[in-house]
């Protein structure tokens, strides 16, 4: 838990947020500024600032498999989706508590602009 971290505050319910999934390791909620009809964030309860400091392979795998399962719940598993993790400035990271974006519900554009 970091006092100044937005996603830690969501995890600790200091910022009320409707969760679409939670277990003992991760939570998921809809992005406040969706870039597609489905745009969810899968967030570990543990504070890790960037992928550069992610070492737990079980956690990394659990985040991806949670996204896959959520894609089914959210109705985009067969139509398709994209999973994104941004890292640091060039990657466009704005919240420094790692999170996996799950995007779908439309034909997504080019990955790199
Ligand atoms: P990134 O740019 O990869 O760090 O992604 C951060 C994401 O968090 C952005 O897509 C934001 O729209 C999203 N975001 C920021 N604040 C909130 C919030 N309070 N609830 C849900 N999503 C948020
Ligand atoms: Zn945090």
C-alpha cells in the first residue's frame, strides 16, 4: 500500500469503485476513460510500480488468465480483444501501479502510432 497511489486507494476502498472481479490477488474494474466499448483494468493488490519491478511469474500469469476469463464474462472472447501493459514514459504509463488493460468490443486500430 502506497499512500499516494491511486490504485492502492481503490484497492483499499478509499476511492469507491465498482469492481467487476476480485480475488485474493487481483481486482478488476472498468477504466474511467474507456478507449473501447470494453475497457477493463486488471490490477494486482500488491503495489508494484512498473513492469520493470514485476518478478512474480505466478502473478503475471494470473493477471493474463484473469483477463482471459473476464473477456468471456464481458462477451468479447470470441470477437477478440487486446491486452496491454504500459511501462514508463515512452510506454505511456500514467498510473504507477501495474495494471493490465483489457480492450475489445470493436475492431481495434493499429497498435503503434
Ligand atoms: P496507463 O496509462 O497504462 O498507466 O493507464 C492508466 C489508466 O487508468 C488510464 O486508462 C486511465 O483512464 C485509468 N484511470 C485513471 N484513474 C482511474 C479511476 N479512478 N478509475 C478507473 N480508471 C482510472
Ligand atoms: Zn499502488
